[in-house]
C-alpha cells in the first residue's frame, strides 16, 4: 500500500466540500416549507388548477353536454347515427374526470399525512372530509394548507419575547 500513511487518496475517494443547501428548486422557483413535503409555488398553482378542473367539467356538462344530448334522436326512433359518437366521447371525458378526482384524492391524502402544516389532531378529520366531500373540500384544503403561507409558529414568538 504505497499511499497508506501519506494522507493521499485517489480522487474518487476524497470528500467533497459540503455546500449549503439552497432554498430554491433547481428550476428557479422558490420552495415553500410544507413540513416534510416541499412544494414550489408553481406546483401549488398546478395542483390548484387541477383541483378546479372537476368544477369546470360540471359546468361544461350542465351547459353544453346535457342540451346536446336532449337534442339527439331518442333510442328506438330509427336514426341513431348521431347518438353513438356523442355517447363514447362523453364516456371518455367523464371517465377522465373521475380518474382525475381519484388521483387528486390520493394526492391530497398523501400530502395531508406528510405535511406538518396540518395540526396532528385535525389530520384524521381532514382525511374523512377529503374522501367524503372530495370536490367540495379539496379547494378549501388547497387554499389553507398548500397555497397560503405557513403561519409563524407560536414557540418562535414566545422565545423572541
């Protein structure tokens, strides 16, 4: 072992100088501290927009699709050429909306239990509310626990006084 005792190590085995961690994501967005879950403002906006998509679909469904289906020929009246393509298009859109809602529920539940922003005693309650009232509760949860800045902890204020 010619290198032993001389303080020389091969380059691959040398320690790298430690660098301070930046409070930015590599793409330039600032990160918000969400406990164990880190999220940039850009991702928070994307999640917020996806949370509103089911509401946009309901409005689209009520204002466009229902009147369109009412104007199509009724089954058994002979001509059904216009019904089948509309039905399958509606089926695909509706299935996509349902899958998005299930994915959002999964995201919010995982986020709920990984973040420190929701008080521990309210996590079970929020989980039940997110599952049962999903499209109603998700925008509220997003605003209070993802979008809004975290309040300063009370222990920091007491320590400063």
